[in-house]
């Protein structure tokens, strides 16, 4: 039995196991919301996987990227938001009609707003006031109350402080996305098994996984799962080279990759459990996202451009023919008012000009890990 065949068998078994685990979680929620959760779960996960063959700095590599824009509200944060709410109902931490309150740079707020309203919850979102206009409009469309927080008022840290103060005064459910183990488990129970099963379906296995760190749930959760199943895999957190928070431990500089590097290292991020940090300049990420749309028709956000460049750097460390998994966290529609829709100046330290696309195919999402 070849290793890849064995891996495929293992992946199939794990997918069934996680299906059952999520089914049990859904069944343990209170009856009034159980059917709502079943319906919402059918809209989250099972996302396709891009297989991108690239040439980078003289070597060839294959990057496998989850197309997370296919989720309910168009981003990977739907996975975490659903799991956090299921866990909260299961544990009795939230009841119908209670206000959901969170600080977010955008996608988590959008996911919580849509899922919250579907479940009958008011939603209140605190967000730095420099996020894209599209994110604000989406939150408004889902009926969320938005409280913008300026840099002078503390930016992201100020948003977190004001959330805590509001909940202390008025009550409400605070998901604590930067601290919640449920955030990590969402990706250990969905994103990771899906990646492994989809890659195994084409006789491939990941040598590395790379993901930008916002809350850190994706890199920690997927990393936890893949380390258990793939011997020798490396797990790399990614941050903006223009604002190296993971390397310094605090806010340094500024950057334009919305959704990652939110001024501090989240509590759930355990750097000693991860491999080498990968960094990408924000202008480079913008140019790569523009190339994905303009050359391959893959419309993604700026963090996805960063993740692809980070994956190629990790592939180079592993050598010729390496296979690296990552995520395309959302699409380009949330960034049309930002520099993503403008010409980005070229710099000598940009990696994008050194990347050549050799081919692209899509691996279907399959059964996923959430029962329909």
C-alpha cells in the first residue's frame, strides 16, 4: 500500500469521523435553534480547492488554496462564527434574543451579523474606522449596529476595550474570537480535514501549510490537525513585512492587508507550536491578488495574495516539487474601494514578478465535514 493511498484512506475515515463529531454538536444544541443550525451548516464548508502550479525563482511548486469565498457570507470566518455559536448554545452561554457583541476588522463581524440575524440575535460590532467601505456596508445590510473606532481612540485595541465595557454595562454574548478555543477547533474539525481529503483525492499531500494570522484560528487549527496526520509537515504563520507584530510582540508600523496583524499577538496563537514566520509586503500582496484576478479570473482579497506568496516561499524551503496548502480567505468584492483596485507601484523587493503561473485546476469541495 503506497503512502498516498493510505493517506487517502485515512482522510476519508477522518472526514467521516469529523462529520459525526459535528453532527453530535448540532444535535446537542437546544431544540428551538437546532433546525436553524442544521440549515446554516449546509451553507458552510465543503469549499473547492485550487491547485495552482507555479514557477518561482527557478523552481516549480504546487499550491493548494481553499476557495473560502464560497462560504455563506463569502469568507473563511463563517466556519469559526458557526462553530463558536453552536458551542455557545450547547454550553448554555447564550440564549435566544441576546445581543452578540464583538470587535473585528470585518469578516468575523460580517459572519456573526448574518448568522446572528438568522438565529434572531441583535448584533453590535466595534471596528477600526479604516476598514474598507464595502465591509461597513455589508455589516449594515445584515442589520448590525456598527461602532467605528478611530486610531486616536485606540484602533483595534480600543475596539476590544469598548466591547468589554459595553458588555459589562449592558450584557450580551462576546465570542472572544482572539481567545476562544472554539475558533481553533472550527478549523481543526473542518478546514484541515477538508484540505487533507481533497489533496488525497488527487494523490497529493501537503509538505507545508501557510496562513496569515488575524485571530490565529486558521493556522493553529489547521496546523494542529495536519501535524497529527502528515509526518514532517511544517506550519507557517504569515504577517505583513510592513508591520511585523509576530516578530516583535506589539504593533509596529502599518499595513494594508486587512484581516491580519491586528496590532497584537492573539492569545490562541502559540508561536512555539509553529514553524518559521513568513512575511510579505502589503504592496506585493496587492499585486499578486491583482494578478490572480487579471490572469486566472480568481478574484480574491489582499490577504489571499499574501498567502500565495507565503506559500511559494515555504515551497522553496522544501525544495523542487513541494506541495503547500493555504487559504484564499475571501474574494475581491470587499476591497474595490481600496488600493486593490488601483495601480500598485513596483518595488525591487516584491516577489510577484518572479512568479509564473503554469496551470490551474479546481478540486471539488465534496462532502465536507458539516452534515447537510
